[in-house]
């Protein structure tokens, strides 16, 4: 669990993207996901909205775009997509 009390959760597409990376990159991306959980109030580079109406933050970190929303009620950062740029 992150120092903030929040945890990061990857969607199936995000987890599949990570699984397709070399092991060293997998660790890097998972560490970045944990950093998002440590800083759940981080404002992304731009916002979008998903079909369920969640406001999604989109943040570029180390050549990866993380798309996520924060469920403050259960202290989870829900990472819906990770794109390598």
C-alpha cells in the first residue's frame, strides 16, 4: 500500500500492456503506477471522460501515458490505460 493509503489498480488492458513489456520495463511501469497512488491528487496533463462518466486524468510519465481516475471513497487509483509513447 502506498504511503498515502491509496493503492493502484490496473484494468485488464493496462495489465496486458505491462505484461507485454520486458521485465525491467514492467517493474518501471508498476513503480510509476505506485507513484500515482502515493500522489492521488496529482492533476494530469489533460482530462477526458469515460463512458461511465468518470473524469479521467491523463499524465505523461517517462514515455508512458497513464489514464486513470481516483476512487476516493475506497482510496484507489484506477489505471484504465497505459500507452507507451
